[in-house]
């Protein structure tokens, strides 16, 4: 009789003991390789970081950070969101080494290798752990989906397309012209 293979489930302790720069995320105890992002991904990320940082800094709202930076959500989950925002009221989750808990805002920019995790497990994970707003940026479709916390986890609040102006329920007063994000 063939015995089923037992899956090894890694912990945060295992993850933190890895030497060198971490190019992995720990999702449900599985080490997921996070390959280097494409030039387009980096371009979009830079545009969003600059807009968010300017908005947050001018209003003294908290801190904006970008990957790679570990976000420890559970004993078996360490994500590295592309961009995140932590409000002043939750700044105690920021440590020198990583973020210990759910940021207020998480932004994931889809790549062919990460889209399934970003729309599936990570969306559920972020909702379960108290992320208040989640943006899914699709470079191919040139869209940003804004999801917000609800009793059912993170639910879609709106999808914005190139040519439209995006708003954020969490960051009141923030407006983003999507063409500025996707066009060089």
C-alpha cells in the first residue's frame, strides 16, 4: 500500500532562521519563492509608493513601506506585500526586523507567478488578520481593485480602470489618476 506523503509545514521560527536575503514568503507553512519583479511591476510600484508616501507624510498619517519587508501574520504566515501602510494608531506593530501584525493597507501588484496567491490565499489571509483595505493592481488589465474589510473578510468595493480616478475609503481624500500609475 502506498503511504501518502506528509507535507512539511514550516513555522515563523524556521523562516526567520534562513540565512541571507529572503526571497520567499511563508504561506500556510509553505515556502513560496518570490522571484524578482519585472521592470513594469517596479515602475507601477514606484509610482504608487511615491503617491502614497506624499499623501501620508503631508497628513502625518503613519508609515508607508515596500517589499521586501516581512509581515508576520501567524505562526505559519509571513507575507511580503509589494506596498503597505500602517497608521499611527497601529505603529506598535512596526519593529526593526519586520511588521508584527496586519497593516491597515496592503497593495499587491499581480505577476504571472503570484496572481493566484494574491487573489486567493493572501486575500483570505489579509482579511482574517484585520487588513482594513487591500488593493490588487493588475498591470496587464491596467486596473486596481479596492477591497475593504467586512464581516465576510475583504470584499470588493470598486474596480478602477485606466482613465478613471481611484479613491480610498481608508485614506480619505486620496485620489489617484490611474493613468499616472500605468503610463510612463
